[in-house]
C-alpha cells in the first residue's frame, strides 16, 4: 500500500478535528452534568449555614460556575464560587467575620462543614457517567467520520 503525503495530511486533519470534537463534547457534558451542583450548593448553603447576619443568603447568592478542568490524567470537573467569602474555609467549617459589623474586631466562628463539597461528592458518580457517555458518543461519531 502506497501512502501519499496528501493521505497523511488528510488523516492528520481528521485526527485534529476529532480531538477538538472530543474536547468540546466532553466540556458540554461536564457543564450540563454539573449544573445541578450549583443549585444544590445554593440550597445547602441556605439550609446549613447561619442565617443570622445573612451569611447563608450571601453565600447562596454567590456567583457559582462549573466546567472542565485539565488534569495530568485527563479531564475532571470543578464547581466554584466567586465572592468576597472564603468558600473553601467555610466548607471546612470556619468563618471569619467582624463582630457586630465592627471591622476593627474580628471573630472566628465554626459552621457545619461540607455544605459545598458533600453535594458535589454525592453527584460524582452521575457526573462521571455523563462524561463517559459523552466520550463514547464522540468516539462513535469519529468512527463514522464525524
């Protein structure tokens, strides 16, 4: 079998297109599968964080996002929140706040840990299934020639 440079070039183009398609399909699947985690994090913040002083409402109103993350072993996902609160610290059960609004005097308060990470951990099998299904759909499309 004689392989021409045009054949190799076409093969390379198809391979690159397939890689981009796989990335896009997996990212769409991750975004879709993790969307319910945002609502779960908001609901859990309202349910478990202190309502006095408005912490639960303020954290629940945070700007949450989800999406794909590249790792050395492949693709993973993350759900994060952006606001002026240290979400990671609050999830670990620690809150730092001014005493009665006095910004010169701060206190540390314990809260229920896991309000953010526990719903995400519970959803992990469902999210992983969605990612695997997206990968399998894309592989079938590549086999059919995109």
